[in-house]
């Protein structure tokens, strides 16, 4: 699908509403909100709008700094990046954003990771196991979840 069609699917007003809600969630988040303390929310929303509209094919110029430069002074770790990504996913779902728009937005965000944080320590090495654990916890929050053990060379546990 041509990029322009993605922008047309969400539209300028709806895109802005999604981004405003996204930033409200980020600023209030207990895990990453501190990274935004003292930041100009309106300016961040505008730059995010420009970047995302451009990504989706809108005729909008991005006037912000390159990603690496914009985030150089912030101590962003992999977990912070992952938390922001999860909040983005939740916001897109809450606004029932078109699946193709959602996919393009998430893929673009993931492609920018190396420019935002050099930390690679938070990726789940076994996403299938992580999903299984999440399902177990959701099904019975009071149940103890066994994470398994790795066998050591020489037969030790």
C-alpha cells in the first residue's frame, strides 16, 4: 500500500488525537514518565506528529532533530524503549487504529531503536516462553509460575 494511503486512512485530526493521548500516557507512566519531566509536551507532540505523518505519507515536513541527536542527553535504556513501545501499542489499540497503519508505525519505531538507545539488554530472548508465562499469569494471577532452569555443563542444576 502506498504510504500516502496510510496517512489518508488515519487522517490528520485523528493522528493528532492518537499522539496527544499517547503523550498523556507517557508523561503519566510510572516507569518512564520521569524521562519527560520538565519537557515541553506540546513541542514533543508536534514533533511526533510531524515524524509520524511523514512516515505515513502525509505531506508534512519533519522539523525536529535527527533521532540520535534528539535523544543523546537522555539516559534511555532498552527497558524504557520497550515500555514506550508497549504504551504506543496500547494507545493504537485503544483508538482502533487501522491494522496496516499500526503495523507501519510500530515497524518504524522499532527501526529507530538503535538511534535512540544503544542498550540491547531488555529484549526477551524467548518470546514464546514470555507469552506463555503472560497467559499463565493472566489465567491465574495467584499461581506461582515456574520459569524453568538451565542445565549447567557437567550435569549440575
